C-alpha cells in the first residue's frame, strides 16, 4: 500500500457520555469535551471531537503512539466524568436560568457554590475566576423543580418590597406635614377675650363662691 494511502487510515476510539454526565445539556457535553481537550497533549487536542453524546478521538494511523497516549488519558478521565464540577454557562443551560438569576441565588445562598475555578482566557494573559457547582446539587434542583419555586418566591418578595417602599414613602410625606395649630379667626379671638374679661374682678368680689 502506498504511503499516502496508509496515512489516510485513521485510528478511532469512541466514548459515549451518559445522561448523568450531560444532564440533558449539549452545553454541558461541550464543556466535557473542552475539559478532555485540556488534559491531552496540545498536539492531540484537535483530534478530539463531539458528535451528539459521543466523544470521538480520531488520528492518522502513523500517530499510533500519540493516539495510545491520548486514549489512556481520556479513558481515565471518563471514569469520573459524571462528578466533573458544573461551570456557570452549563448550569444556566441545564436549569434554564438567566445570568442575573444565577448571581442572585448564589448571593442569597439558595444556589450553593462548590468552590471557585480560575482559568486563563484563550490567547490572553488575563485570568478569570468563577464559581462552580456540584453535579449532584444541580440534578437535585432540576428533579424537584426548585427553580419554579424560587421564581415564585422572588415575585412575592418583589411585590412585598414595593408595598413596604410605598408605605415608607407615605409615612415620610406624613411626617413632613406642618404640625402648627390652626389659626383662630378674628371673630373667635374677640369672643374668647369677651368671655374672660372681668374674671379677676368677679373673683375678688366673691361672686364665684
């Protein structure tokens, strides 16, 4: 067989991701692929691909040594792939939540963090740090429909906050109103003066005893 034909023959190995590993999310499956690519040698990174729920390693036949090395690394990683921490974009896709919801529920403790992870952005010196999540916790939240409950709680809390804000604003306006007594009319003042005039004289004469 000519040499150029021999090089076209590929070495192929396939691993199927379980539903527990992907949690029904293609974003999660792609994240698993990227994790595996980060573990194999740089020269083998592009040889790994995702096809549906399958991780495929394909290399030319004359790269058998590199193929065997990458195969060993991927096979070992696949043993614990279901426990791989869930990163932000994955949990948002799995639970169908927005970035703002993830931040809010992470801040108030409803969405527990499993720690942080720091990575370097591709082609940049800058590093970013983000929270990761325990796959078991994510599955539990998904199974018991916790997200719907949290959203209902948030709607109720928002409505209560609006009521409290309206009450405080009303109370503030009330406290700002003037507290001076209403002025008497000239007629009322004259009548009061007439009623009290001569009081001391009556008292001295003993007319009130």
